[in-house]
C-alpha cells in the first residue's frame, strides 16, 4: 500500500500524564474528530523519489483546497485538552509565549526525536484553514527581513525560520524546512479561529518509529505531503520561497 487514509481509533483513550499508557496501534488508522478531514499517509521512499525537491526553501505539507496540516509536539496535559476541546487552551497552555508550528511531518519528527524528547511526547496534527495559513505567511518575518525594515521584535507576531530539513534518521538534507513561531493576535487566531481539527497522531508516530528501527526506510510511512503553492507572489518573495516547475505544485496529486 503506497497511500492510505488514516481515520479511526486514536482519540478514545482517557487523559493520562504518562503517555506510556497509550497502546500501540495494530493498523494504520488514526481517528479524527467528528466531521474532520482525512489525514493521509504514503510511503516515504515513493515521496522522496517522485514528489519532493532535493534542495531549496520549500513548504512541504498536506493540504487541500481549503485547509493545511501543521504539527506541534506537547506534553500530555496540553495535548489532551487540545484534542478534547478542538482548540488550544486550558491551565497548561500559554498564549503569552511564542508557539512554533511545522508543516513538514519529518521535520517535526526530527525536532521531537520521534516524540521521545521531554515535553514533546504527544504529536498533534492540526488542520487549519488555508486562509489562516496564508495570513501567517503574510505576517512572517525572517531575521534578515526584520533587520532590513528596522522593526523591533515586540512588533512581530510571526517569526519564520528556514532550517536544514532532515530525513527519518536525522540525516541533514540540502532542502530547507520552514518553521513558524506565532504569538500575539496571530497565535490567538491560530489557537481558536482557524482550526478545522486537531488529531493526536502519537500512536502512528510510535508505530512508524518501530518500522524505521526494524525494517528501515523502505517500509516507512509518513504524512502524504507535496510542495505547497503560496498563492501570493509578493508573500513568496517576502519569505524567500524557492519555486518548482508549476506542474509539480498545482494540485495535491
């Protein structure tokens, strides 16, 4: 199976401070909130060979006409509140701190150590509106852009970083991955207004880490991702995005 929808059996566990109590999945199915859209996976090798650029600044993401998936890693209490309420909040989440999102599943795996790092043991797939994501990009500042416009840090609600992307085994790649730090009004909108669904994909992450460790990358399944086409040319230039051939970025094929 090269590509699959993953749509059952993850959001039924009870809250626990120990994510060791989460059972491993027996099939590649991930539950979505009622009315949620499918989160799809595909063979890693197929995607690297057929769809992903090998170098440059690109936004790899799972998206459709109306929405895009971003990833965050949290401690269990923050993650459970988000899944239960389909928004961010509660006693352990702070809107006064910058919160970082990634569009690339494997970049999230690199940063979280496949969900093994402290306070990053629960991995969330957060589907937000494309209009909201485009607003995030339009508000984003790299350190270089901030300096060129002489803008103070307190005036910036979105920090953009292009960092070396990494493969499943943490090997550094020539392609660069995007991560976006949100705060202020943008974080408030992200955490409540723009969310379509929040899905806990921790079981899938654990399953695929076992596949990677025992079978290697040949059988590894990762989020189905393509190069995201930013709709506004000025925004693409602002964030220093590189371009592929048009045929490879139009549509999610």
